[in-house]
C-alpha cells in the first residue's frame, strides 16, 4: 500500500508540475498578446467548431484576411468575441477594414459589420472539449474537493516516503556495531577446531611426538 501511495504521489507531483508550467506559459503568452484562449459557448459554428471547444487564436494582419477564413472579432454591440466565418471584407479609405461574418450553422450573416484596424485574431488550434473541462475545473463545487483530495494524497505520500525500511543486515545498529545476538551466532557458525597441542616427547619413545588429528571444518 505504501508503494502504491508513493507511486501515485510521484505521478501527481509530475502532473501538477507539467500543468503548472503549461498554465504559466499560456498566461505569459496571453499577457504578451501572442495568443488568446477562447471558450466556445454557442453552436453557431457546428459541426466544425463545437460548443465547449477551446480555441487558441493568434493575431494576423487584417490586410491578409480572406473570405472563407474563420476570424475572432470583438462585437461593439455585445462586447463579446465572435468567432464566425468571413463572408465579406472591404478595405476603407481610412485604412480600416469592414468585415461581415456568418456562423456555419446560422441561416443569416451577423447583423453587425465589424471594423478592423491592423490585426485580427484567427484560431490556429482547436482542443475538443477543452473549454468545458476548464469551466468545470474552475467551479467551486469541483475545485475545492479536488484541491483537498490532492493535498491529502500529497500528505500521505510524504508521510509514507519518510517511513523507509532499513535494508541493513538485521541485528546491527546504524553504526555497524554487532549486537550480542550477532556475536552468539558468529560463535555458533565459527568452525569448531580441536586444540592442537604438541605432546612432550616421552623419554622412552624413539618415534616422533604424537599429535591429535585436526579436522578441517571449513567448507
């Protein structure tokens, strides 16, 4: 169980790190004006662009905008960014462009004529369902329990990580000093040797002194 918690915690830490770095990168690019994340909230462009999709738009020169392309332009009437297909674009004497848009799923084009100056936002990346995921994740009813669960899992991981088993040989202290049990076992495992004495020669014996046979118990 401890190993499972530690593994899950490590995966979660790496996942959070990746998401954190990606979030910081997206935020920074948005603040610099390099990209604009857009969440689709209507079905006016279905089936090509579905409700709940996440669009990443980038700025392009308004002079290069062509009929048939998709553009994201802020409406002066509603204040919302409208992502529809271009059906007409005309350059004006004052250096601006008048653009008409229409949703693929709509019967008529938008009632507003959009005015562009120098740049226009155009989607370059579409993440199916990405917008719905972000919206759901930021709801308090989801974000708070999810945050508590993540913190609890990380806490359990840290606690289990500090309780590592001692892989040293049993019966030895951290300093490596043998305990009494080790000494006893060592004595029992040591080769039993019969004392080897040299017998004093018998004055009446003419042969070499006798010795006690030695048994070699080593493996």
